[in-house]
C-alpha cells in the first residue's frame, strides 16, 4: 500500500506552526488557531480588449503556475474610454484551496519571491483588517513553471492570501511562520 502524499507546508503547519501559534497567541482551544483558508491569484489583462489571444496566453500561464485551470473574469460595465463593453473577458483568476494552496505558498516563498528583482520584503501593512493579505508581482516569470523563451508578454498578478485569523496581527504571525519575508 502506498502512502498518500501531503504537501511540505501542510505537514509543517500541523506539526510546528500550530503549536507555536497556540503558545505565542495564548489560545486555549485548537480551533481558535488561525490557518490558511484560500489563495486567490488574479491577472488583469487589459490588452485582451484588442486581442483575445493575449487572454488565452495569460490563462495558460496562470494555469501552469497554479496547477489548476484558470477562469476568465468579465467586466461588469462598459467603459468607452478603455473600449470595454459589458461582460467582456478582461482577465483571469484561480482560487486555490487545500493541498494545491499549500503547494503554491511553498513555491511562492521558497522559489518565486527570492527571484524577484530588487526585492526588499513584503509590505507588512497590506492586510485588510480582517486577516487577509494582498500582494502584487510585476512579472509572472519568477515562477519556475514559466519557460522564459516561450512567453510573448510579461504579466503582473495579484495574490491574495485569505486566512481564518480575526485580526491582522494574528494573520501576520501566521504568515511569518510560513516564512513570508515581511520588511521591518
């Protein structure tokens, strides 16, 4: 019988991070300890207005990065100045949960962020007040799944890490345990 595979970060959360947070934040109940809920990756592709192949290229890149099929996001209203019509495909997104989420977080903090040019750490103020963290990357080529020679354009992306933490301080403590490199 073969053992089922569990992501490295998930095992680390269960064995090291949970006990550390329980002591540091003074929780009495296991269910109070914050955990990662989901990771949403979003790419806005404004060039898709004139060329639908650009959106397909961005969706393929996002699918390769996340390991899950990306879906197109549509505009909610028409904006004449940007030549956008109502319900037009203008971006793509992926929502990662469970094992895929832990795999992505692992690759993000160990491989992608160290490859970012002039990286000085993540902004510790990018929390929303309810324990969710948002960050942006200017280039999607920092991920090892993207073959630099085969891309036609460099895309930026937004990464939102949703946690079950009630406050920003709890969420920041959780993400620090996951080795997110916050600046001082």
